[in-house]
């Protein structure tokens, strides 16, 4: 009987085990990179909103006088009617237009009448951790 070259069962099991270990350790890193990319997209939407709010203030001589306003309400009540924003931006986490009920990637506008300061806050996938805060002061 002639011996054919090839891999033994032990060698195949070792290779499969190594691939399995790599998958276990690399999968969370890859998922984290995806979330970081979406958080960066949320930051870009926030900057667009900041520019729209500043344009609104230049024309109306005041910032939108509202507190704790989600992005959809801010856009439909203040920015889109004046032409400062063409449409409601897409939420990177949902892939759809922002809704007031969104938790993932939510963006909140807040105006403090006493100081004249507005703040735009953006949150991560869970809606609990603030990823960026923009303001006029």
C-alpha cells in the first residue's frame, strides 16, 4: 500500500481550533469598529445640525427656543420650514430618517434661555453614553 501525502486528523483539528480561537477574539473587535464608524456618522449629522441652528439664529436673531428636543422635532418645527435643512437626516444605526423615539444614535437639542447657550448632544447605540456635545459657547 502506497502512502499518500496529506494532513493527519490531529493537524486538521489543531488548525480548526486556532481558527476558532481567532474568531472568538476578533469578532468583538470587528463589531466595535462598526459601532465606532456609526458614531462618527452621528457626529457628522450633529455638525450639520449645528450649522443649520446657526443659520437659523443668524436670520431670526435667536436660537430655537426649546429644550430637550429630539432631532426630528427640531428639524420639522424649526429648521426645515425656514429652509435651513432640506430633510430629516438618516440615523446611522437604524438606516432610516431620525425619529423622536430613536434611542440608538439619538441627537438632542437644548436651549438655556438664561445663558443664551444651545447644546446639541449625540449618543451611542444604547442611547445612554454621550459621544459628543456641541454648543455655541
